[in-house]
C-alpha cells in the first residue's frame, strides 16, 4: 500500500514538474514574441527612413531597401501569428499587417507626387529648349540671304525706301516666344504645384494616421504579451509551491519505504543464511547423485560396449570371409543391428546433450537406398509374427547423400517400430521421394505409413512429448521416449515432422529432411573391402583384460602380417614395453593391476626404450573427461569400443608413419636426411635470387599441403592431383628428390588408393617438407 502511495506521489510530482517546464517554455515564447514586435517596429521605422532619403535624393537603392524592410516586416508578422493561439491576437496581427501595407502604398504615392512636381514644371520648357538650336539655324540662314541681296541692290540700283525700316530678326522673335512660354510654364507649374502640394499634404497626413495606428497595434500586442507573461509567472510560482509540497511528501514516504526495506532486508539476510545452509546441503547431495549417475553410466557403458566390441568386430571378420548368400545377408543384419544397438546406447548416454542441443550431426556420404532396405529388413521377423506386410517404395531419390546415417536410421527405426507395434493387421510402408531439389541439395520426403489404430487429433501433439503415449493403455507397449528423440533429431536436421492420422484409419509419419547429394561410394567401398591399408612388418603390443578383444585384434592383424604381442593386464604390458622394442602400443585404459593411464605415464617419464613410440588408448567409456585424461597422460590417440577396423588400421598407419619420419634412428638420419640441392638455383642467379626462390617454395608448399588435407576431408581426388602438380616445379628447382618422388607417387595413386592410404602419403609429404624447411639455411 505504501509503495502505491509513493508511486502516486512520485507521478504527481513528475506531472507538476513537467507542467512547470511547459509553463516556463511558454513564458520564454512570450519573451520571444516581444522581441519579434521590436523587430517589426524597427522595420517600420526603416521603411520611413528609406522613403525620406529617396525623396531627398531619388536613388534606386533607397527603394530596394524600402521594399526589403516591407518584406521583412511581413515575415516577422507571420512568425508572430504562428506563436499565437487566441483569435484576438491573430486578428491584431492581421490588422498590423494590413496597416503596414496601406502605409507603404501611401509612401509610394508620396514619392510619385514628389517626382511629378519637378517633371511637370520643366517638361514643356525642356521641349522648347531642345528645338532652339534648329530655330536659330533657320533664322541665321534667312538673315544671310537678305544681306546678300541688299548689297547688289546698293551697287546697281537705287536703295529703296523700305530699307530704311528696321525689322526684328528671327532670333529675336524666337527669344520673345521662349520667354513667353517660360512665363506661361511658370504660371501652369504654379497651378499644378499647388495641386500636387495639396495632395502631398493629404498623403502625409494619411501616412501619419497609419503610422499612429501601427504604433497603437504594436503597443497593444506588447501590452497583452506583458500581461500574459505576468500571469504565467504567477502561475509558475503557484505551481512551484505545489510541486515543492508534493516533493516533500514523496521524499518523506520514500524515506519510510527505505527504512521498511532495510528492516526487511536485514530480516531476509538472516533467513537467507539458513536457506543457504539448506541449499549447500542439497547441492552436495545433488553433486553426489550426479557423480553416482556419471559413474553408473560410465560403468554401464563399459560393460555394454565391451561385449558389443566383440559382437561387432567378429561380425565384420565373418563378413569378410563369407561368400554371398543367405548366411552373408544374415550377418549383414547382425552387423546393422549391432551398429544400431551401439548408437542407441550412445543416445541414452547423450540424451541430456540432445536436450541441450549439444549433439552434432556427422557429415558423411552413405547409400540412402541401402540404408532404407537394411532398416526395413530388421523388422521382417517382427512383422511376420503379427502377419503384417512390409512394403517399401523409393521414388527416384539420389542413391548417395551426405549426412548422419545413424541418426536417420534411428528415426526410421523408431517410426517403423511404433507402426508395427500399433498395427494388428494390414501393412506398414516405408517410402521416400524428392520434395525439392537443386544442383547439389535435395529435400527428401520420408514417410512411414500403417493401417493401424490411428491417433486422435487431440492426442497427436502429446505423443511427441517425453514419456508420453497417446492412450494410457499404450504405456505397456513402451516408454514413450522414441518419438520425442525422433522429433529432436528432426529439428537438429533443420527438417519438419508431420503427422496425418485418423482413429481407425491408420497413421502416416512424414519427415521432410534436407541433405547434400553425395558421390558414388562404390569405388571407396571396394578399396576398403580389399584392405588396402598395408602395415606389414610392424611390431604391435596389445594390452586388454578382455580375452574376446584380444582375440578380435589378433584376427584383424592376422591378415596384415603384423608382429603382435599380447598382454592381459597393465603389469604385463609395462614389462613387455621395458624389455622389447615395438613400433606402436594399444592399451586398454581400465585394466587390473596398472591401468593404461599409469602404464603410459610411467613409460613416458622413464625416457627409455619405447618411451617415444606412438600409443593408442582403447576405452569402452564415452566420458569426455576420460578422453582428455588419456591425451594428457601421454596417449597419442583415443579409440572407443566398439571400433571400426579401418579406423584402427588408419590410426596405426598414420602414427607409425609419423614416428618413422620424426624420430628416426641415428643410422636412418644419415641415410634419410631430407635431400635438396641449391646449386642449380645458384647458377641461375645470386644469393638474393636463391633466397626468393626458397621463400616461394616454403610459402607455396605450405599452402598446397593444407589444400591436400582439405581435399582428403572433402574426398576430392582431382584436387589431390592438382595440388601435387603445383608443388612439383619448386621442389624440382630445389633438387628435393625425395619430395619430388612422393609428389609424383600421389599423382599416380590419387585415383587408385583409398583416402586412408592417401592421407598417410600426405603425412609423408608434410614430414619431408618440414625436414627440408628446417634444414634450409640460405
């Protein structure tokens, strides 16, 4: 309640302060209006000054200044009107504008009358004076003729009596006329001047009247502005007083609230200490429970993965030695089922990661059509028991796509298992078609349709929740986790999960999943089947307390002519490593006596025989912590059970190749020192040229080796040949014969060998290059 009162008081204080600011702004606008009125008075006086100056000295500049002052006064009046809201004030502004305009007209007439006084007085006289030169010229001509005739008459005739009479000349006559016109013009000018002076006097009086009215309107506006300003100031003072009272009330209430809050906080701190003690105890229990859960999962994983390793491994060995037929097909089903069982185990262990969106999809090429047939084949016996017909329809889809085949298999297995489980008669169909397709991408529509009981509309969303079933009676048929995991996996694929179902009419589960179109895997599959990874002659120590795993490794290595020695625990393994030289050791992490971690730590610290050989950790757990501990202890690689045979052989091949290249014996170092010869380069140029060529070799070769590794990851054979071709010219210039041979070899083998073998060759090339780079001193 107190908080509400303080909030209301604070809001009112804010509102009053806001009003006070508005009033102050309005008062500032009134002061601004007074300044505008002063400017208007200035421009009116300026108009008077400029017109008086023009009447005394009629220059065009005075008229221009007069017009500019008139325009400025009108602009200022318009600005003043924009600040007013009252009609009476706006009307006064309009009156002021009209008065100034009318006075300007009167002033314009005054300038016109002042000019007419002078122009009318002298206009006729000007015309007479302009004609004077012509008249005088004509008069002089007449006089000259008369004088010539009078002379002849005086010589040959008598002088007539008329010559004794003196006549006025034309000049004298013209002078008399001009004087007469001047007198007449003076009289007319006097009459017109009297009339114009009368008009001038009238206009000046009229101008003065307008001037007085203008001053009166301006004074009225100034008076009104001052009165409103005083009213605003008075209102602001009253508003400030009210605001002060509200602020005082707000401050007092805030102080009370602060005091109450402080008391409550102290009380909360006291109780919080008790809660923290309880939480610490609960946290301790939770951590113990989490540790127990982690240990349980780790032990369960170890116990399940160990027999799974034997099942999967021996199935692979049987597949290699079994001819085609029904028995091989059955072994394929066993292998597919064991692989899926392993991935189900991983799903259970990684379920929390899946919920937290931490599971990453693998990107590898696989045969989609084969995967669908293998997945459907798993349920043949289950469908036969219920008398159901299994159908598969594949409509022109790409055979090879790039994606996570195990996650896709898991989704299809969940959907097929549910369809068969809830269908008592009829059929279950798995279909695949292309939803959309581009040059290298395809969106697939994969659907599982059945003729089962169907799902009501109001239950369709519920079945995708964890541990939920459409009906209570269905709980005996499963945990309800399969569809929840499937939905999360579809979301991880950036796909869509649709359901179309009606009770009693069956159900269709539809997946819309995007994939990258892959390349044909036939060639690589054939190479893997032929075991093209050759490890003949190397010496391997294998230590594991599980006899099935030892037997499996013995079977795998038998076909590769590997010298194998077995140890049943950590103590036997350490004794063997201390007494006999090996090329590589494979140690189980958890063994009786000394663990694999303890064996590798002691061996690495001893700096004796086998202390630097590569070692591979074999583990049945999936703990990331154990993976890190293995690498920190000194293992070079970690291999999880069940393992893939080719993955194991690839690890051994790469690690033993690295060991031969990076840690040769003293005798080998003499014979296998990286070979290069700079004499050809020195013949072609000076030492500066040689250094430039060596730098080019280093930079271009390093870049090409990275491109070779990228080509292996992307499985692009053409890029392997192209990059090897780029490295050959600088290698030949340096006389690096070993590197040239290795590059030529990878060019010829790029289309024939497996990517595993090619990866080993690239490691060899990189090792030779690093040796040359370290030995180059130019």
